[in-house]
């Protein structure tokens, strides 16, 4: 489903607010988690929507995932999608995990390049 420019802007505002809220919640609860971002191709919305949870190091990311935090991050993402009015079949299919350290190693710290390759 393609969205008009006006609807894209409305969607972005709602999603950014919702993701900011869950990001702030997670920063105080998940060791090593530092920020999150999203990417979307509006020509293929909502299928193309992805949320990337970013940790400071690969060790922090691996520890959080081994400790079962992935489920909590999917739960928070679900809350953000609901608040933004986004309906998808399985939220977990739209959630990715990464680290600042890995982006620096593989992409020289270039997040736009890294996110483009994760699509």
C-alpha cells in the first residue's frame, strides 16, 4: 500500500514519537542499548518497515539477546506500532538488532549505508 506524501509525514511523526517513547524506556532497562531507528520504503508500506535496536558493542547485543531481551524489545516495538496505528502480521519480522561497534567495523560508522544493506 502506497501512502500519499501527507500521510507519509503524518505516519513519520506518529512513529517517531512512539519509537522515542519506547527507546527512552528501554535505555533505562536494557544494559548496553543506546538508540533505535527505523527505515521504510513507502512504496511497500508496511511490509518494508523495519526497526533497528542498536547496542554500544556486539558483546552487549549478544548478552541482551541471550538474556531474553529480544522478546521485550519486540513487545516495546509492538506498543510503538499500536500507538502509531500500524498493523503488521508479525512485529518480530520488522525488528532487527545491531551494534555501533559492528557498524564501525563493517561500514566505517556509516549508518545510512548499513541500513540500506539490511533491507
